[in-house]
C-alpha cells in the first residue's frame, strides 16, 4: 500500500494551474513556463510592453495614429480576454460537474 500512496502523492505534486491551463488550451506544455512564478501584473507588463513600445516607435511623430493603434490592440486583447474568460468559466463548471455529479454514478 505504501507504493500506491507514493504514486498518488507524486501525481498530486505534478498538478499545477499552469499545466492544466496549457493542456486545456493547447493539449501540451505551456509556452510560458519561465513566467509561472511571476505575479500576474508583472506577466502582463512583460507580455504587453514590447508591442506598445513598437507602436510608440512606429508612430512617434503621429499621436493620432499611435492612439488609434493602441486602441486597436486594446480592443483585440479585450475580445480575447472576454472569450477566454467565458471558456475558462465553462471549463471550470464542466470539471466541477464531473467531480460532483458524474463521479457519483
């Protein structure tokens, strides 16, 4: 029985939010394993700074176009955020349903 307990403990030790997210979204490993220990705010800045810096460089002389490009990026990211939040809530609800209802059968 001790070997089974060790196997179960090892399985639980491998469980992480990042791995679960990557598996659900892509079926594989996360592309951002190195970022998993960073705070959310730091991860967001690390990911967004390069594109906003590029936009500011491309449109450094044209404030109207720079703001328009920033707005377009923000609108696109917001749409992704909303869609993936919806998907995440549905995935969580399905997992909870399986744990609470289907396992009782």
